[in-house]
């Protein structure tokens, strides 16, 4: 762990020596600057965690150095040293960004405690900035979205990428499992090596072994020459096995040996080859369920399931659906030479409310359909293809109550019946949710958190309520 560094800015050699003596027993690296110019040079070259700053310097005012630190956002906590007659100056320094001040002369204990507090303050600031950077990410290695579930995904990718441990990616079809594997590879020390992906569900099982390990000439009918498999091509890089649960049980045994030893033999060959490969795999099934059903080897599962990473479905990613749709809209509009640039508020509500069983792949198809088959600048709900427009079409053709009919005539209860006070459940739920939103000043994510539900649930229910109201 790096030793905390302190820059002491003091023009008096005797005082500088005294303060350095005060700090000698502390686990800190203290560096001296005798002028303002020297201090700024050291600050910009290698920012310390804390600065012990004298106000009076031979070439410039200490407050000017403080202003430069704040203006240039140099990450350090500043403790100002001042004399008894300059308390007002010290207060001004605090208002301008100093962490604390200390009045000369001061005992060693006072100096040590003040600097400890300053270093702890800076340490906490750095932690906060790290989390802030993570939570502010709206794009990451090809992913689009800043929802909390995706921030967790980005965090795992960032941590897992540094290791060579196997990452087991799970998630529904269309959630971006191959993009996730590519992100792990690109953020890893193997980024300059090959990334080789194989879809275990798209290749006939008779050819799968050859696809992974390669073959020699004459190994089977049609093998007219030697051929490298994915294992050879991924040497010093990453091998991604997509839909791993589709792999034949017999081949799973050979894969397990390959993972354990890094060695393999080509189909039809006798020579053992050795490679250095980092493994990633993915499935849209429940891998433990496949193990229990006897379709996936338990020992292979535990060999691969080192770092689990689950990709959330689009319906659980809150407003990410709108951000992704807008990116697709911009791309497809440019490709098709159309003028579309945004979705209307009503169309966005429909996108949020829909469950997206096909996830991002389905959203991509929907937006392309809109751009190809329509013209305009703003996407309206009527432009959305089925099944997103079903509620809109149904409302347009829904017959209303007969002329002169009343709610009382439609009610199964006689006038005066106490049961008339019972309201439909959807109305009670609607009132509760709308009240929560109102109390949160329109902040739907906050209201959802307090209600214990997902914001996307509120968006879906709002669209459903519109349909209920239209029937009344």
C-alpha cells in the first residue's frame, strides 16, 4: 500500500525542520517546497494527499496557491498555517476550499491530529469519487445504460477482467452475453491477444470437437487438410464458449481435461498441443438445473463457474430501454437517410411498459421497423409495430357504453347496497402509487424504491391504467 504523501510549503528553514521533526514518527512521506513556484511544480507533477501551506511566501500569497489547487481540481486536502493576527485570512481560506487551518505556534500533537484528519478526508473523497465514476457510467465497452443493475455488471467486469479466472455469464437471449464476454477480454491483460467465440448451439455435435480442437488431414470424410481449431487460434488470448449447456456430454469430458491441463489433441491426431487460454462461457439456461437434469457435467460446471455474472433482462433495467432505443434510432435514421431524432413522451412510456421478452435484440428490430416503414422526426406510439401497438389499436376500436348508460346501470349492485363502496383493485393500487409519486415530487424511481417495486413496474401499470380508464 502506498505511503500517504504530504507537501510542506514553508519558506523558513528553521520552521520547516521543526515541522518535519514533529512528523518524523508518522508513516507519511513529507516533501518540502520553500517557494510558491516550487510548490505548484510539485503539486502538478505528483499531487500529494495533503498540503501543509504557509500563507506568507517570498514569491506569492499562499491563498493564490489554494485558489490554483481548487481551480485545477488537484486532489489534495489543504491545511493552512497562519499566525495569531491572521485568523480572518484563515477563515477566508476555509471558504475558498481549505480543509482546515492551524495557528502558529502549535504543539506537535495538534499538527499530527490535523494532518491525520486531512488525510482521512482525502481518502474518503477518493472512495466517493470512485463510486461516483461507477454510478455515472451510462456507456461501457459497447453497453448502453446507467441503471443500477448494469452498474453492478460493469463493476464485476472491471474486477473480473484483471484475473484469468473463468467467468460464467448467464442471462436471457438477447441480453448481450457475447458483448459482455468481449468486454471482459478487452479490459483484461490479454486485450492484445485473440478473442475467439464459438456458439455451441449453432454447430452440429459431430463437428463440434473439430471446431474446438481442430483436425488433421484424413481424420474424417472431407478433412482434406490440417485445420486449426478455436483452441489453437485463441492461444495467448480468450476462448468464449457461448451456449455452453448445449454441448454434448461426451465432448464435455474432453473440454474438462483441456481446461484443467491446457493441452489437447486434434481430431485424428496423436500429438498433444499446449496453449495458454483464458476461458469465458455463457448460457441462457439455468446451469444448475442442467446439472441436476444430467445434461451438464457437475465437475465441468464447478470448473467453469468461478465468477458468475448475470445480465439483467431489459425489463429490469428501468430507463435504459429509452437510452438504447434512442441510440438505435440515431443509427438507423442515419443508415436509412430518415429525419427521426427522438421518441415522443407517449412512445417512451410504451417502451418502458413493455416486457421485452426478446430483450435488446427485439428492441433493435422494433426500432429498425419504425425507421424503415415510417417518416417523420419524432416516433409516435402509432408507428410502433405489434405487439407494442396492440393497446393503442384496441382503444381506438373499443366500443363505449351505450348512449345514456350510466355506471350505476352497469353495476351488479342495487342502489344503497354497501358493496357499492368497494372500488376496483386497480383503482386502489393506482391511487396508492400516484400518491407516492406525488409525495416524491414526481420522482418515479424514488417512489418505486419506497413502495418496494421496480420503476419499470410503475411505467407498465400506468399504461395498463390508461386502458382501464378507456373502458369506463
